C-alpha cells in the first residue's frame, strides 16, 4: 500500500513472505590399492582387501533445510524531512527443535533532514545534513543442520560373538535447547554533504549486542554424552557479547579540469568488545590450540574480550643461576629453570609459577580498522588504489611452538648464549625446558597496513574502436597485495582461523601471494 495525502504525508505499508528450502542426499565410496591407474578400473569393487582392512570407505549424507518468514514494514515521511520506518519479522527455521523454531525480530528507524528546515537557510558550506537513529533485532540460524538431534556420524567398533565389527556411533552430540541467536543493534549518526556536495561525511556511534551467540563444537561435560571418533561436541548458545564503537567516513571528489578528476575516501572504525555473559556453570569457554598437550590458549569469559589469550606474563631471561634461585619456582611448568630460560611473573605472589598465574596477555580483536580508496582519471587513463589497516590486533605465533624442532625464523640468531647476550630470546636446548608454555613471549602486536590492490587502465578512444563494432576497449594492469607494513614476525599479520574463540592464532599459514594482473575489458 502506497499513498500520499495533503501534499505532505507519504505512507508505504508492505506485507510479505519468503519461503526457502534446500535439500539433497548422496552416497560416496573410496577404495585404495586399485590394481591399475586407469578409468576402466575406477570401481571400488576392484580395490584389494576387505573393508575390515580399512581399504574401502563407504558413506552417505542427507540434508533438508527450510525457512518460512513473514514480514511487515511501515514507512512514513513528512515532506521528506521527518522520516520513520518500522518492521517486524517472524522467522521459522528447521535448524532448531520443536519449541525453538520461531523467532520475532522487530526494528525501528527515525531520521530528521535538518537541512530542509526553513531556519537552516542556504549555505555554500553545508548542503545536506541529516541525523538518524535506529534499533533492531536480527536473527541468526547459520549453524549445521540437525544440531538438536543426535546423528550417527562417528566411527565405532563393536564385538559380536567374539568378532570385531565396524559400525557407527554418535557423531555430533545433540543439543535440544538450541535457539535463535539475536543481534540487537543500536545506532545513532549523522550524514553531511559539504562544499557544493563535493565532500560527504558520515558519523556513527553503535552498540551491537549478540545474545545467545551460536558457536559450534564447544566442549561439554561428560554428563551430556560422549561421541565416537570422527564426532564432535554440540553447537551451543554460548552467551552474550557486546561490540560498541565509533565509525567515521569522509570522502571528497572533484573535477579539477576538463580532463582530470579524482575521488578520495577514508574511513575508520573503533571497536570495544566485551563478553557480558557465558551460558555455562564454569563461567568460561575454552578454544583454540597451542602446541600439544597444553591448555587451550583462548577463552570466552565474562568481562573480557571475546577469544582473549590466557597465558603467563614474562619478565625477560634468567641471566645467571643466582637469578634463578632468587625467583619463584617454575618446576610446575615442566622443568626447573636454568640460565637462558624465560622468567615468568609470579602474579599471585605465592612463590610458585603455575596455572593460577595465567592472565589476559592479549586478544585478536583490533582496536581500530581503517580503509583508504583513491581514484584518479586523466583523459583516457584511470587509476585506483585501496589500502586497509588493522591496529591493535594481537597474534599468537603457534608455528614457533609446534615447529620447535624444525628450522626457525632468523630471530633465533639473537638467542641467549651467555650472561648479558639476550633478554628477549631464550636459549636453544634439546633438554627439558619450560620455554614453550603459552606466554606473552608467543603473543605479538600484529598491527598492519596493507596496500590491497592497485590498478592502472587505459581506454582506447571511441574514434579508433567504433569502426569495428566495439563501444569500449580498456587495457589494464594491476597488483593485488602490493605491500604490507607491519612489525609482525610471521608471514601474514592477518592470518587467523578458529574464530570467534580461537582466532588470532598463526599456525604457519602460507603467505598471501602478490598477484600481477594484465587484462582487457570489452563492451560491444
């Protein structure tokens, strides 16, 4: 419904529905030791041995996902100056079990175009000015299917009449209490157009609270159940996380002459992340991995940033035996300390370095992100460049821990070799040592500025190409990942996986390649 009345009021009302369904199933089989490497022998029946010997692998899968949504939206404005919009959604998802499938998600926005008011008057400096505010709730169901029921996806071996028989066991543990994740978003901001609309400016303050955050494969108590090899812990509504901060964006464009024009856009965002609630009895959820047999390095815990690093704080290197004897005992970390070893801080002052001394030693969430776009046009030439910056994100050099017996970075050349030689890099030893427990020695500021891409193009004059039926022919060359400015010792300061709990851990990812481009754009 759409109507305007009294030449001032504009009203639009919408009712709608969306229906979504996707389904599929399949069967797969793998065989090994096929006698000949050719297509005629691509038959699992020709694989030697038996399934008991593990040379054949047969499996299947099936999925059925559906979503039904109804929504209504009301939009109103008075003379284009006072703006109001409200929306309500009802979503049903088969990702959740009975009683939890339906979610209701409202939102409301309002705005005021101040520059259209009579008291604002004409201004050659401020051409447009609007303030706005919004609040809304969005639902998230992006998790694996059938998480609320148990699935036979694990491997198991059973004994029948004294014979070992391979079979299936519980794979993904069920969670019948799964429900919608809610993203509650509040935003207040202002938009400006300045200097004959050559400059645009946007300011925002936002608070984004995610309630009942959905996270897969969270470790649970054995009371919940156990799964077979190849299985996994359930998906859970882990807790509540809040992000708040400021966004600032400014752009300028101009034609300096008939042949030359340019545009420049810059933005930055500040972010403060905090866990407000954890939905379990321990008050924290662990994640990530560091080395072998060590406690998980990352945590979701109330009052801390999401996925912060929990480890030991260091205080340089022991230079001699007298310093070792005067310090708290580090035997609980796996070995007695020796000169050249890392000295850990006795945080609680009990004279022993142990798990009670672990503290927040960093987090993978940047304090500020920035972006810069530049575009230049001169006659038939065009040039574009984009750069991105991440400031304040920490990274764990896990590759240095897991590859301790392999070749290392050249920083090892600065290791401690005797009293006074180094107070940052510990000695190298094949004996027992506590130098590889998770500490801030392995956590590094991974702030960086990256020139993401640069491209230069040239468009041939239409007078040359029009005769052959081509409306536009553009030649271009460019570079992706041109250069990264960072002090991070690893290959990629943006390398990460395992988010939201376990992000910011560098396992030795292959570095991002620099790519050179050469191409042609044709329009007929």
